C-alpha cells in the first residue's frame, strides 16, 4: 500500500545527508561509563520535565516528536566531550557512547512526560477527590471499578492536591498509593515490554529492508558523528543556531522588558479572529506559527508528505467553511475521519508486510541466524513476548471488569495505533497528537453505549490516560533508538538490553517525580499545569455515557468509513502514478489535532526544500542540511535555558512552543 512505500527522495535523506548514517563494520559496545553517565543524568532530567510541564507550565517539551531536554543534554555533553578530546584524547566519548547517553534521556521523557505516568497520576486520585453530592459518582460508579484501581482515602488525597510538609515516603502516603500504583505500573511495564518487543521484531524490516528515513534521528546523529563529520563543525549549523536562539532570546527578554524588540509571529497567532462574518467565521480558532524548530524538522520530510500535511489541513478548513455555507452537515466529524484513516493505515501496513514477514520466517531467518545467532535468539524471544504481552493486557482488562470480547478489539486498536504512529514517525517525523483518535471513542461510535455495557465503558475509560494523546508514546522512540544503534555500530541486542534497563529506571523516576512535585507544591494550589483535566475527561465522559445512553453514531460511522476510503484511494493512486503528491498519512494527521500548531511551519519547510531541490539539486539539498539542523538545535537550546531560568527563579518564562 502507499503508506508502506518509501520514496526515492526519502532514501536520499537518509543515505546522503552526510550525517554518518552508514552502519559501521565493527560493532561498538555499550560501555559501563556511558550507562553510568546516562543514569546520573536521568534523575535531574525526570525532575526537570515535571517541574517544567507540571509545576510551572514552562514548556511542553515531551509533546514534540523530538524531545527538548535530551537534545539539550546531548549538546551539553558533546561540548564537554570536545573539550575532553583536547585535554585527554583517549578519554573522549565515542559516538556510540554519546548515543547511549542520549537514548537513556529519551526513555525517561517517554515515561515521565506529558501522556504517560503524568496522566496516570492525574487520574488515579480524581474520582475520590471530585465525588460530590451533585454528580453522585459514588452511586453512579458503584460496582464498576475494582477497589484496587484508584486511591480511596479522600482526606489523604486532599493533602496531595493542597501540598503537605510530610515526606513522600511517610507510612500514610505510602499506604495510600502503594497498591494502585504498583498494579498500574505493573500493567504499564507489561505494555511497554510488549511495545519494545514489537519494535525489536520490526527493527530490521523497517530500518534495513524498507530503509525508512527516520527524520527525528538526523539531529542526534549529526551531533554524535565522529571528527569533522559532526554538524558542530559546520558554520551553517551555527549560523542557523544563532538565528533561532536570538529569536527565542529576544522574545523571552520582551516578556520581562517590553521595550526589547521581539518576533511575536513566531509563536501561535490566532488568525481566525479576522473572519467574523458567516460563513468565514467557521475559521474561528485557526492558528498560524513559524517555529524555527518545526521549519527545521519539516526540511527532512519527503516533499510529498510535508505537502500533504499542510494541503489537507487547508482542505479541512475549506470543508468547515463549506459546511457553514451550505448547512448540509451538523458536524464535521473530523475525529472520525482521522480515525478511519488511521485504521486504514494499520490494516495497510499489516497487509503490505505479510510477504516480508513470511520471508523472515523462512530463508532470511536461516541466513540471519547463521550470521548473528545471538541476535536472532533475541528476536525469537521478543516475538513470543509480544504474544504474551498482548494476552497479559487482555487478562488485566478482564480483571478490571471488561469482557474479553471488548478487551481484545480495544487493545488491538491501542497497539495498532502505536504501530501506525511509529511507522508515520519513521517516515515523516511529524507531530502525532491524535487526540480525537481513541479506541474507546471508536468503539462507542460504532457500537453505541448500550451494546458495550456499563462495565466495559468503565473499563475502557480506566485506560483513557494511556491513549489520550500519544505524544510521548514509547514505541516510536524505541524504534528510533534501534536506528541510532544501527548507525553507530551498536548491536540490536545491546540496544534492546539498554532500552529495557532504561525503561525500568524511567518508570520508577516517572512515578517518584510526578508524586513528589504535587506533594511539595500542591497539585491544585501551586501546580499550574497538573493533569487533573485527564481525570475530568475520563470520568465526566463516562458519567455522560451512563446517564445518557447513546446509540451507534450513524454520522460518525459514515465519517469513519469515508476517512478509510479516502486513505485507501490515496494509497492506490500513489501505487498507480509515480510522483503522486498526496500521502494518506498527511490526510490522517491533518484531520486530527496533530497539525493545528504546525501546518504553516510545514509549508515553510516544504517550500524551502522544494526551491532548493529545484534550483540547486541534491547537492544543494545536502549542503543545507546543517543549516536546518541548526534551526532545531538553536530553538531547543534557548527554550531549555528559559525553562531552567524559570525553575531557578520560580517564575513563568518564555515558552518557545505554544
């Protein structure tokens, strides 16, 4: 299918970017000192993320496909490494060691950041905290949830929201959180182990056979490349770095000193307010931005993908205006359209991979077993773990009250969306906040609430924290770690062990940091961005479904079907006509929430790349790679420094994103 095809241009990005992406012939080991450095940096990184995103709302650093804090950490470590190479050349960290440190910081972002453990902590105490005489949740939800699922002591939970001087490790607090957190963290560990095992199984297929471009790894590979191959030695990199950093610096200073000139249009600007009269007022809420980091990332997307993203976003806005003018539809059903497109992408990827998977189970596996017997043993174990993990998730859902008949499709959708997100990230590197594409909403749309039943509705809602936004989803980052390993000579088995170890550590750090900060400052008193809204979305929607039963949504089903058909037609046309400019993944992203902030930077990146390719060819395109990497690095560096300043000073500062 079209989504599984890799364009010639995409392969050029990977092979000709000059970023040391050719697999080394000699394997590079993961050293103990690199793991120790990475481990020591994970602790402050976890605390930094929670203070940044939960305490002060300084920056949603883990909402972006390329996380902010690991890039800043990698630049910092690389700077020290450059100085070390002059003072003690033999002690210099290798590219593989730098990648090891970077990957460990990425993993802690996956677990500590926006849409994982932080969401769980925001949900787990919400029900007992917000049960009132008006909503009568104690009666409405009676018998729908097992006692072990949520914390149930309202007096102690209030201390969590108000702040307390008691230690996080005091006996009453440990007793409050111990059982539900251990159970939920056990489930999440099983979920992530399943994703990691699946990434290990898909690794060779996507990296070596399909040769996907993995745009997100371009910057860390450029920084860690050995010798003069690193982008840190290129003047174009530092030119763009300075440009992006100056924009962020001046915008931040303007926040404190209004006389300082600024660049306000770089941040999100609501252009919908300029359209006040019908039917153009349907464009209300339309936003435009010119983030330097987003323009830089868009440069590494194949032009058909970046073009499809902004084109289908504008087509979506045109549809809103047409609906307002014609009055033919009462709703746009964009979420359902996007869900249908994503479902098609899941089926298309599985169908396109069937022959290759059969080959991997026969001749190719025999050849690889002879060449790399230990790695093939790991892959076989991972294949078994995928099956066991999925069965374990279904069993957990059954213990939570769901029927097996609903738990199986629910987790097929959950895991399938993870695979689709990973594939789109590997091809495009684009943001993937698919807020409107959630398994529970898809099943309710198709089946209705009565057919699903109260226990299944409650069970699906209990997992809402897991698949609300998917912004720091672990699986795309696992696969990118395997790509980094392949590029720097680290064996797949070694990277698998590193990811498993880092995930276990990150899970503990994610829980401790997301409990510590609200307890110190108060989840509702001095924490500006605590995840209480995740709990509200979980239980308020469940309340609505239980009180107001909903039949299958005919319009939603039609939109689901229509979205799948559009994605299917686009894929068929891509196969039929070479150079067809529209990509189904662009349509799936544009009809969800993912591109609302980034459609215009994607246009700028697409336009710059198209002009460079048109007038300078591939040579000019490769020459400009360091410049666009510099835009990302400069924006991220200054954005990270502003957050550190805000945390140290205890004030809100400039946010380079949103």
